[in-house]
C-alpha cells in the first residue's frame, strides 16, 4: 500500500508487449478484470497470440506507469488507419488501468496525457477512449479534453430465450 499518493513521482514510458508481460501485468489484468468486468461469467482469457500479431504489425501501443520500477498502470491502444476515413490514423483504447492506491494523485490523467503526446508525435489524429458506466473515468477524460461522442450498448445473445 502506498503511504501517500501525493509523494508519488511516476515514470511513464512506451513499452513492448514482452517487457510488460514479464512485469506483473497478469496480476494487474486480473485486478482490473475483477473490478470492471460486467459479465463475470465470461472469464479473462487473454489471447496473447493475437496481441503478439498486432504488435508485430506495429499497431499496438502500450504506455505504462511505474513507481519505483513497479508496474502500477497501463494504457493500451490499437493504432491504424480507419476503414471509413482512410487518411485518418487513429488509436482505439483497448484497456486503461491504474491500481486503486495510485488513483488519487491524478496519475491516471497524467498517463492518458503521456499516451496522447506519444501518439500525436507519431501522427495519430484521433483517439477513442471508453469509460465503463459502473466504473467511469469520465473525469480523467474530461481533464484531458476528450468529448463524449457515442454510447456503446451490449446484449447477451447466449442468454436469450
């Protein structure tokens, strides 16, 4: 547990998939899933081969937050040109997480700002973020000047009668 988040000076960086996986990523993914998964009966089963292929195609961006070299958060995006707007290089957030004990020092906002800066430098024009209704990150996104644009609705087809 962090004594006080006000003294935390996080380090942000872009990392490769292999480096993040060798950190404590799996523990953070489980913590993240336990906190935000809407359908708890659908288990967390990361398709690492799929992520490796996205990474090999240079379309995966992983930005991390570390405190004293320990992984405390991540922001992962898939970058590509949009199918409807072929000249628009964009990023779509895959996952964004910061361990709860570090959330009161605006580190999440700093991580998003860092990712935006890094992606802007490589020509990304548009970033799509998502925020869970039960666990919103709206304040973080508003602080970084994101605008709500659309709503995503879900339906379970495997449980209909």
